[in-house]
C-alpha cells in the first residue's frame, strides 16, 4: 500500500511538539511492515539545505504561487521525506508557525491553506510516478487535504488524525475567499464555525475516517467538556472516529543506549544509573546536591493545555515539601515569567530553563525521580511514556492518553505489580499537592522500586499502533472499491 502522510512537523527535521515525534517514527514503523510511505512537509527555511542534495520531482502553480516538490531522502527502505518548496510561504525565520519574535504569523491560514491544496493536487497526480492509495493528514495544517480530495471521484482514501483539537486553523471570510475555497464549504455542515471557517472542522466533516491519538481522548472529544465546540460534529462522525494510542521511538528514547545521558542504564542497573544522572542534573541546573531529595521533572510546551499555572499555584509545595523541581519549557510569556520567578524565589530547590533543548529533555527524563504532567487535556502525551521507560515515575492528571498509559499506584495495582505512577483528578494547586504528597509517601516506602521497574518493563513501541493504522487503512481501501 502506498501511504502519503501530510503534516507540518517531522522529527528530527522540524519539531515544536509531539506531532513531530509521531511523524518521525510512525512512517518508519509502517515501512518496516512492508508499506511504501512518503511524508510531505513544507520546505521551511534552511530545511532543504540541511537535507540536500535534492531532486525536483514536480512543479506546480496555484493561487499565484509556484511550488516545487523536492524529494529529500529515504530514511529507511520504503520510507521517504518530500518537501514542498514555496519560499513566499515558508522561507521565514522562526518556527513553523511563529516569527523570530515569537508571534504567530498573521497569514498562517493562507500558508497552510495553500500547502494543503498543493498537497491534495500532488496526491492526485502522484509524486514522481509514485501514486498514493491513501493520504493520512495530520492536524489543522493538513486538514484541507481530505476536504479537497473529497471533491474528486477517483482519489486516494483519506484519514485525518487529530493530535490536538485546541488548534483548529480558523480564517475569516476574506481569507476564505482569498484561498479560493469552494463557497459550499462555508456551511455549518462543512467548515463554518461561529462566523469563521475552521480547517479542522472541514477536514472532520470530509475525511473518510478520523482518528485521534488515544482511545480516552477519542471518547472525551465527543463531550462538551473536551470537544472545543466541535463535539457535536465529532459525535456525528462517531462511528468513523478511532482512538489509536501513539507509540514512542524506543531506539531514540532508550536509557541503555541514549548518547545524551551522563550514564546509561537498564532495568537491572537503574538505581546506580539514575543516581549518577540525578547528581549530574542537580549540578548542571544549580540544584542542591541532595541525592535523597525527590526530584520532580517537567519538560513541556508552556501552553494553557499543560496545566503549568497549577504548578505555579502550588507554590507552597515547592517552598515547603522536601522536593526539588527541574523545568524545561518554552512558550507563553506569562508562564515563562512565572516559572522564572519561582526559580528566583527558591534557589537550589527549583531550576527553570526556558527554551527548547533536546539534550536537557533527555537528561531530565533520566535524572528526575518523578515527572509531573498536570494537563488540562492531553490527546496522548509522550513524556509520560518516555518517563516510564527511563524509570521515572509519572504523576499525571488522568485525562486522555495520560489515563491510557499510566496505571495508578492503588493498593491492588501495587500488589499485582502493575502500578507505574500516580494519577490525580484536578489540574489545579490541590491536584498537584495531592500528587506530590502521594509521590513523597511512595518514594519513602518500599513500593517506589516496583513502580520504576513496572514502568521500565512496559512496551510503548510503535508496533501496535502501526498495525492498528494498517487495519484501518485497509478497511478504508476496501470501502472505496
Ligand atoms: P505536545 O505535542 O502537546 O507538546 P507531547 O507530550 O506529545 O506534547 O510531546 C512533546 C514533545 O516535545 C516531547 O518529545 C517533549 O520531550 C518535547 N518537548 C517539549 N518541550 C520541549 C523543550 N522545551 N525542549 C525539548 N523538548 C521539548
Ligand atoms: C499533540 C498533543 C499531544 C500528543 C501529540 C502527538 O501535540 O498535545 O498530547 O501526544 O500531539 O500526537
């Protein structure tokens, strides 16, 4: 089967969050299963140079823009990366969505609207003789691909994966018109959304099937509490909405081989290994060199979603419980400021590094004792899986993929040897306090080692998800015939 993924991020080339990790790992897992896979990304500034030398596979023009399709590289037999080059849209400083000043580009709707239309055209015409049977579009940036394809009689099957319902890609009527989108799409049954046009909604209403990245989030987004205004539309498509849990790249995130760690360890050597990493992390971040103190880690985009305000509201805990906190994150200026203030108020106890740092992310996973995720909602979440693999006990709010991947340290689960972490219910100071107090109690008692060992024994590889997608793709192709 020929599968074309269309997305705005792919690790290691361009990443702002978990979407990139998924695109960096799933296509290769699919290729290992014998599928022929291509990933189509925008050619952001510098990307083509980093990937070169490149072959031009196709050229096309639309909306007054010229696009070149560049074949970048085959990462694994059967899996390749292609870039859609259009300097007017993508040759800019900053990350995929923001300029160098951290502000979102005002024309993101235009940029990704044109990208999606060009991608749809390539999906129909083929890529250098390679014809996709199925297009797998990810998030709002690619959500118009299935919408464009739905207008065609002979076309590849389409699947839209929702990695995060909070980002919907909304444009106003003028932008809608500038993009030349069909008038019939400005209807509540297609993409109209409270007086604007939502790319994500248009994709939801027109893709052959929908998926999201955990079974629990698939259920949650069909409720008013988590549906971000789209729950009705999602309920309508409920029989075609599937929750497929993400995996993690178990080669990249393996404490036994991780080149970014100070010391490598496995299940057998974890106590000694983690102690060395913890001491190095404390030293690097200027935390007090206290081997016995419970060190809590956070690596996160600093966005409303992640519940970082609850971490700040739990100020008392950081000030008075026998804990340390190490945070790596970037994003919302107010949260960055709040965290920087907390670190200044509690030197030696709280350390904060702002920005994006792959190396430190790995070192926090290895050096921390526990990992805190008080998310308001979490479609899947990857760090709780990385944590378990690194023998770092996750403390998670029981929502979305966090609920699907962490087994709470209840007496029954502890007795059965299944428990891997602490779950809590509220994304506020009370919830965080509850989680930290329980973690401290477990850390002081005999059960901590069991939590670490059970987490490290978990299998979070991509194999089950790759298989679930394969079955779904096949059912869509059968339906199309
Ligand atoms: P989301 O996609 O919502 O941000 P995920 O948990 O799915 O959440 O994925 C986040 C990914 O981004 C993880 O691989 C995490 O390690 C990484 N990450 C987040 N913030 C940073 C940062 N400041 N530096 C390095 N890696 C980060
Ligand atoms: C989104 C979600 C996150 C998920 C990731 C990859 O960014 O916020 O929970 O793990 O996508 O699917």
